[in-house]
C-alpha cells in the first residue's frame, strides 16, 4: 500500500485540513525568514543605527577639518581634544563614544 493512501485513510477530512493549516502557517512564517527574503526588525534597526553613526562621523570629520587644515599632523592629545569637541552633536547633551572613536580614527589618517 502506498504511504499516501495510509495517511489518507488514518486522517479524517477535518484532521487533514488542520494539518494543512499548521504546516502552511509554519512554512509561511519560517520559510521566507530562513531563505533570507525577510529582514528582522533587529537587523533593520542595526542597519539604521550604522547609517546614522556613519553620517555623524562624516559630520565630525568635516567639522574638524574645517577647524584644522590637517588634523593628522597634530599630536595625539590635540587630535583627541579636537575629535572629542567635534563628535558632540548639537542636539545631544553628551558625546557619543562610537562617533568619537570613529572620528578620532579618521582624523588620525592623512587626507
């Protein structure tokens, strides 16, 4: 006897319908996520955070280079203070450490 006929004989139509719904829900929920067709909210939030951080770093570097022609030629302490000052965004009360670190590293590199 074929396996399909065994399953059909053991399940009532209602049970078959419920089994189909459960399998459909599982495949519909997990399938696109596992295949990479769906972006989780955590990944999307991290991508937005990274993009905002990069823009703030670019703003910091541009502001620092407007104040000092070539910050890479300054001593570390002067470059540190310049990056600390420029990394504080006008709308923030404190300096974002990630922006400061990335800005300092970019200012350390020659133009």
